[in-house]
């Protein structure tokens, strides 16, 4: 599925810029199938709430990775380091701080008190939005093959000299849903090597894996904890286009980073669509 569009990037200034425009439908076409929206798939966001001091969390990370592989691009994983297991220490093996303000706020809002725990599209499964990793597969399977309600396209432009990242995020609703919807933009990073507590000898050394490889780590939200309002009245004939600009933190490795965008209901927080795009292709 390829999407063509005619949009001009807004000029970036300062550390962060966001703008939004509505673009009439003729500028947005789905190639292949004559614009058949049934070919557009729903992508599910699995949030893995974790921490480097959590001995059971490496097993949950394997579960998340398995789901990502099984569904071949239809499941996006975001590892959120939050809670007491994610606390850093002044000395010793766990001095790194992988917490973020957005992750802390999400962790408190839902609220999550045991780890590992997960959210699957922030949708209740078996009566709870907070889902143990033993139920992640069932929760994902219950929604992943439902028709998509929206589509997201991310276009990244990165300047290696200045470390400036410009993003254009185009969103189109496929169904006339009720309620208001927000767009949240996050940066994720892979391949971060750091100590991790571990209780399962089948996964790695116990009690600590010193060269553990963290994947899908949330580095932060670019537009606040809950994102920007996308629309309060859905029009399926329009494309909602937003542009953002930021300077990457000097400790982040651009080739390992990606932009995550997701659309959520402002009131219920349920996510209806997500998309991820590497900063550098």
C-alpha cells in the first residue's frame, strides 16, 4: 500500500514546531485496488510497561517481540519504562534513567502498579485495560484483524549535521466515528545496551543480564502526554496533516530511532490506529 500526497513541509524553528492543516481528499489517494480501503490494515499498539530492575520483564519483552513477528507489521511495540522498577540508582549497575514524563503520566493515569503489565490499544480486555503479559496474545488477537478505522502516514526528513528531524503526519478517518480524537507523536529507540535484572535462566544470566538489549524504548512524546487534538468532528473526506520538528537528543542514535504516531479517543483514551516509521530509512 502506497500513499501519494501533495503537502509542503512547514519551516522549522526553535526546538519544536507543530502545525495542522486539513487537506481536501483529491490530494490523497490509495494506490492499488482502486482506492479499496479494505486493503488498509488495523495496527495495534502494545505498550509494555517495564523497568531495568524488574526481574520478570525480560520474559514479557520476548512475548511482545513474538507478537510483533507473528503479526508481521500489524503489531507495534512501545516499551515504557515507568514505576518503581524503572527507578535509577545513584551508584551501581542501574544508574541509567530511562523514564519519561509521558510514560510516568500514563503509568499513573491508568494506573499500573505491577510489572510487567501491558496496554493493548488502551482497550479493556476481560474487564481490564491493564493486561498481564500472559494475556497479551489473546488481547491482540481479539482486535488485530478488525477493519481499520483510520490510516496514518509518516514522512521523516532528518539532517545528520544539525540532528534536526522534521516530520509530516497525515491522518485519514475511514469511518465516521463519534467523539474527539487526538494524535500523539513519540520517539522510540532500539538496541540500547544496559543491565537488566532477570529471573529466568532460559533467557539469560541471573540475577542480572549485563549486556541486555532494550528494544522499542520510549524516549519521549513530542507533543505532550496526550497529544494534539486532531478533530472534534470527523470528516472522512479530509486528510488531517500535522508537521513537527525537533532536535534529537545527542545520546540517541538516529539509525536506531523511529517515529511512532497513534490516534486515540480524547475521552476514553482508546487507540484506533498506530503507525511507526524509522527516522532513517
